[in-house]
C-alpha cells in the first residue's frame, strides 16, 4: 500500500472516530438544545445538489494515447507495428513512391529525415480538468446521510514526439535537427458514487464533514491525434494525423473497443466543510480522493486520484 493511500485511510479513520464520539455528545445536546440544532441541520429527507470542481486523474492509463496501439492479443504493439510509426513513415512519409508530406513539413529532401523509437511519445499526462455533476443526499438524521452522486469529466492528455532531420551545413557536412511535435488525446469519464456522509460539530453555521463510499467509473477514449505543425520548424503543409480512425479499420476494429471503452471500480472519500445558510440551502467545500481501477488499456490497476469541489444542496423535504 503506497503512502498517499495510507495517509487517506488514516485521515478517514481519524474523522470517523471523531464522528462516533461526537454522536454520543449530540444525543445529549439534542435533549437540552433541540431548537438550535434544528436550525443548523436539515430535517430527515431528500436533498438535491449540484457539484463543480477540479479533477486530477492518475497518469496510469495515459499511455493508451502514445501512438503504439494494441496487437491482436491486446498487448502493446512493437515500434515497427505501431500506429504512429505506420502513419508517419508509410502513409505520410512517401513510402512506396507516395508524396512525402513529412519532408515538405520539415522543408528537407525525401530521405533527409527519420523517425525511430527514441522519438515516440513518453511521459504522457492528463491535464487538470473540471468535473461537474448531479448529487443527491438522503438525510437519515440531522448529521448523517446517504449519498448518491453522478459526476462527469472530460480529460485531455498531452505529450510530445520527435522526428529527426538532417540539413546541409555550408554544403559540406550534414547537421542533425530534432523536430518536436504534439500528440494529444481526449477521454470521457462518468462516475457513480454511493456513500455515507457525516457532519461533525455543533456550530450553527460551519462544521467539518467526512464521507466515503463506492466509486464506479465508465470511461471512453474519444480522440487521439498527432499534430504536426511547422510554425516552429520552418516548414510548410501543416497537418493532423487522426490515430483513432485506425481503430475503426480491420484488424483493429475487431478487438480494440474493449481496450478503449471500459468500466472500473474503486473507493472514494471526502473531507471538508459544511456551511448551513438556512434549513433549505447548504454548501459543502471538500477534498475527495479516490482509489480507482480505470477499465482502459491492458492490465489496469488501482491508483490514487484527486478532486477538489463545491456542492450546493437544496432541501426537498
């Protein structure tokens, strides 16, 4: 178990322990101060809410956008069989007597450029993105509730790859140049969360809160493109290679779907602040880590992810 997960579980355990202790105290407080607590916490019943926040996805599945693709057994392609190599060298690189768009882009002669495995994308990462959702809560009593959240996020992956070229230097010696380009991907995720929430404290307005539960994630890879832009390289004839179209062609179309669309499972927690405006409206600001297995690619594993967000609830009861 890695350190971030240990830390998260310890925090959840700590707040749950406080919750159990404060519950006994709350029962006594309700007998002596019922009216005050009635104002602070919503009555038993349903609350509907909206969520907006920031989401930091774990990079463990970002590799599916690196241009290698999958073989017929669902394993990563070799470099010579990779989608990016085939598109750059064979389709756009003038193989078999075709037009060498790469040479035009780099402003060099055919044969004065090369693309090898060292130029393939590495260290692809998801960028910070937004998450939005519809949240519901059923209040068991004034301080505890059952959560049902549906949150959605669209993720973007960015990375870089390189193509090397050679140009004459004073007409005698060739000079090597590394040309850098962008590879990008886009992905949709839909998260269904079922859990338990506990309000801690007796303040009339602001209190701590803790929550935890099950997280089910539906994921779908939507876009994967290699963008060859000559603005930084002194060439011409800019173009974009759509790598996703290859997955719609045989033999990829027969097996690729299960590696680009999938369902995963995990656990989600939350720690934050609960602000009561009045018996109808409450706001929650929270940090909600999750430990998830995203169902994309081959051999997916559980990894820690992070989110920070704001919820606004309306009491329907």
